């Protein structure tokens, strides 16, 4: 057995797993809150470190750190509420219609050690102590984080803060570890003691890791968020009634964070009659300066993806590179806008739906809103889809809304997809290839469900039952008794 840091981290997590799973909700919640408090206490140093490595700016980073500590505390509250355990007790019933029913008790138990691949674009909220880590801890699972190379110093600092906070709170050793490097991540993913993995990043990288998880001797769940172009449909009536408002909102969402959001609205359907809307968007984009991206590799990928999209048959460049040469503009590229009609977009197939991670929008013009009915169902799976229309049109847009909802995890009405609220009803996931597990979410309290599995106990004595299923209910969790 290997003695590398990755192997040691997973072994330590495996040793800690039973202690986490059996910890009471109050104890488990205390660990989550301790990490939140420690991160808050280190806010100034963490934000300064993050800005030096990501160029995201202190305003954005402070907001993101607030989100990170909030979601840790939200999961702590969720743990204390206990409903996520889904404890069900069916008492014996000799008259049950399908035959005598034994005593059956079911709940959701912690899976075991979880590997989290940190993301580049959210160095707090989707990184070392981000949502995947918080939700796994809430489920009672120890976590090994594979740090993202885009912010190594921040990753180490955050990990040190979290480890010390957990130790001070009496958490078991092995509850949390950090590993670095691609090889370490793959080794941890292949370790036989690992129970699940979560990933946020590119489609190429995510699919490679998903394949490793599936081809293990014992395959494990791999929860990968792989990207999205987040289509937006604007109705003719909406374009006429509030074209300038829509243009302003679209440009703001498209260029937020230099376009480095998985919910970036990269695909916009507008009526052919609304030529002025396209011009308004282009004019507003010209006023947006280039912004530093997370790293040279991100900027290079943006330029390459933009180039491929611009070269598709029938696609024209409305707003291109500002140096006029079509070459890479460095680490702070300006926004770009491409356009095509519906026929050219359809002919290009999935190539026209490739995610361009950065501030690029592809506007597709249509002649008849009904024509989108055959186009939307053919779109690849998405995290979000948005419909901008007038309230008076809602009754007649049911089929279009249903088609959009069938291709995404979150449907928005007259709003923009950037900005994912951390709440109970949030769904941040979608059909493949947006994610590898469309039945789950990586944001919101339902994210804890990824790291649990149902276990039923039949006619077992009280002493052998886990606390959530005992008659005296020592954890005080909700129990559904006999329906």
C-alpha cells in the first residue's frame, strides 16, 4: 500500500469515518460552525492572499468568503434539524395488505471518505472549505480536498485554518486533509477506501476523472459539474417593451467576474426583428474594459474557444478582439459578441454550444418563437435556462418553458442566471453534460444528499439500531412513523 500523502490522507479519512458518522447532530454542527468562525477571524489575510493569486478583487472575494461561512453555518443548522436523515419507521402490522409487515426502519447513512476537487473560479465557495466540503461534513463524511493549482497559497492557508479549528473543536483526526497535484488527486480517487468524489471544472477534466471513478474495482459516485452555456430566450414582445433593460442585464451578467461563472449566459436567442437589441448589446459591451482572468491558462482557453466559435459556418463577429488582429489579448481579454441565425446555429450542432469560459456571447436570431420548439430539446444539458417575456405571454409559453426546463436544472423568468443563492430550494445541477449526476445539486442544503445512502433495518433490537431509528430518538430528529 502506498505511503504517499494522498494515500495517507484517504487512510486517515477512512479511520475517522465511523466517528463522524456516529457523531450527534449537535457535535457535527459544532465542527461546521467552528470552521466558519475561524475563517471569519482570518478574513483579512485570506482575502489578501486570494486577491494576490486570482485578481478577483477584495469586494468580490469578501462577498464570496461571507457566502462560504454562511453555507457552513446553514449546513450546521440543517444537521441540527435532522430531516436530511429521512428516518422512517414502519411498525409491525400483521394486517398489511401485501402480507404481514415486519418492523422496518430506514434512514440515510454517511457514505464515507469524500474527495473534493477544488474549483478555480470560486477560491472560497467552491474550493477548500466550500460547498462540497461543507455538505460532506454535514452528511458525516470526512473530506480530502485536492487543491486547485490556481490558488495554492490560499488553499494551504484555508486548510491550515480549518484543520486548527477542527482540532480545537475536538473533531477526530483525519476529518479533513489537503493534497496537491494532479497525480495526488488521481491516486486519491483510485484509493479503495474512498467512497465518493465531487468536482467542479472543465468538461474534459471532469469526464476523465469520472471515467476513473467508474472503472475502479469498486466504482464510486462521481458528482461532476462540467460547465454550461445557460441559454436565454427573449420573446419579441419583451424585446420591444424593454430592449434596453434586457441589453443592460445581459451585458452585466455576461461580463460579471470576467465571464468566469459556470452560470454565464453565453447563448442568447433574440427575434430577428430586434436588430436594435443586438446593436445595443454590442454598444454596451464596447464600454466594458477587459478584466484580468484567473490565470494565463484561463485566458488562453477563452481565446481558443472564442476562435473556434467565430470560425463556425454562418457565425459572424459583431465584437471581436480589440487589438484587431484576432490574437490573444493577454490575461485581460475584452468581451466579445458573435451572431448567427437559427439555421446556422442548428447546422453547427453541439459545436455552437461549446462553453467559452469568459465574457463571450453568441446571439442567435430567430424569425418565429415557435421555431425554437424544435431547437431547445436538442440543446445539451444545462445548469440554467432563462426566459424573458411579458407577463401577458406567460399562458402561451408553457410548451417553451417546459422544453427549457427539460434541458436544465434551474429555469429563470425575467432574471439572469449569474448569482446562485445558497438556500434550501436551490438546484445547481442539470442534465449531462452540465453535470454527471443530474439528480443532485452542488449548492443548497439538498447537496448533503449526495454523500448519504439509504440503509434499512428489519426486526433489529433497539441496541443495534443507529440513534435516528431508535424509539427513544436520542438525536431528536424527525421520524416518520408508520406513514
